[in-house]
């Protein structure tokens, strides 16, 4: 039996198994096996044949990927908000490789990647679908976690000593026996596990596998000009969502604002002594950035010559305020670095 057949068989077994106290160990073991087979499926092929990949040289201040089903308007969106042309048409699978573009927003260059349309069952082979839940399921199956944080679980494999199981809270979904069963499925017999929160079996498996990616996600609903106002309102009120129409250029400015927020970007301006701030060419940084990183952005040797910095803006109690390397800057702060 191949891996695809094993995955399908386990998924059927999980779907027909009732969730209760008596079946929690059985379900936990099934989930561990399912995650293991999916990881094997995603391992690179040992074949020497090379196909066309989607690797694109990273550029700009941040990166955003457009992921969705065919014919939902990804290429049209790229063409609308960037200067790049990606082939678009009314038929599906117009885009067959990754097309990069650049969004110029608030002084930042944000790389936008138009990926080929994902199809339901892509992680297992084939299929179709157009709903948000199906898209989330496909990404979950390849280890991508949307709008989730890493489980607060400490896990370390050891050479000897068996299982060291501890928790800092009451566990309602796991116990030592189930944790041991899951670990044994991955041939891990000696490990230290500490739960800092009430975690699930799936979260434990994610920590064990160490190959999960946690990404912020903004759901963009295109073609709102083709549905009723009631439907638009319902979509717009969903979490992490924005509604747009590329055809009529509706709500695109708000979408860019939300992308900026999700990327956690800020813009900081620099100032030379005796001169006005340079508002034309600000530094694009991540939220919670310190003065030390600002110095590195200006010049790699500046930290070694640093004496103090003067900062104007919302990060200070008064302007200007004299600060050190550990001071956290805010969006649109003005920074003047004083050298020794």
C-alpha cells in the first residue's frame, strides 16, 4: 500500500471514529501516523529529474504570497497593485509559475508573489474546490499554520532516561500515556516534554516534527461587485478578512493598509545634526525594532561608534529624548545618532 492510500485510509478511520474519552488514545495515534505519512509525502524526491520550481530571488523590505484557487483574480490583483504584468484570463490555470511584483507603499518595497492556483487535494494529488476552509485544509496538510502562534511546549530529545513529562497547567486533552504513545510512533523513547499551556495532540505533533511554518494571513475576497451588499458585509466582518474588487478598484487602499499592518512594518526617519529630518528616504523596519538595529541599517560600523541617540516621536516621553541602543522605536519616529 502506497503513502497516498495509507493517508486516505487513516483519514477515513478518523472521520468515522467518535471523539470521546474512550477513543482519545486511538485518535491520537492515528493523528501521529497521519502527520508522519504526510511528512514523508512532502520529502524531496530522490529522482535526478529536475522540474521547474517556484524559487524567486527575495527583494524589497518584505514578502507577500498570493495563494488561492484558480480563476479568483490573483493575477489581476498583481497587475492592479504593482507595475508587473501577470497573464490573466477567464479560464483557469493561466499562471503556471511564480510571477513576482513589487508594491510601493509608505516608502516600502513589498514583494508580491503570484503563485499558480492551488487545487483541493494538491497535497495528496488532485481535486477541486473554491472555499476558504478547503484552502486552509490544503495549507495545514503541508505544515503551514495560518494566524496561529507556536505551541508553548518545551520538547527536547535525549539519549537516555526515558520520558520526562511535566506540565505547568492542567491538561484536559493530553496525558502522559498519550504523549508517550505519540512519541513512540516517531521512534522517540527518550525525551523531555514540558507543557506550558493546555495543548492538543496536533500541537504536540507540530512541536515534534519541527517543520511547521507559522504565518500571518489576510483573506482577500475579490469580485465583490458581483455579489449583494449583504454578502459583502458578511464577508467583511469575518476575522482577518478584507473585501475588494480589482475590476472596479474598490477598497484596494484599505487592503494595502492591512497588508502593512500584518507585515508589522514601520518607517523611521533619520536626521543629521543641524539639518532637518530626511522625510524622503525613511528606513523600513519591523515593529519592536531597537536603536541598535537602526544603526545597523544606517551603517554596519555605527554601533561601535555609538554614544547616544536623540529621538522625536511617539516612542518617547518628550521630544527629543536621549536614548540608548535598547530603545524601541515607533512608526514615523525621527532618529539622530550621536557618535563618540
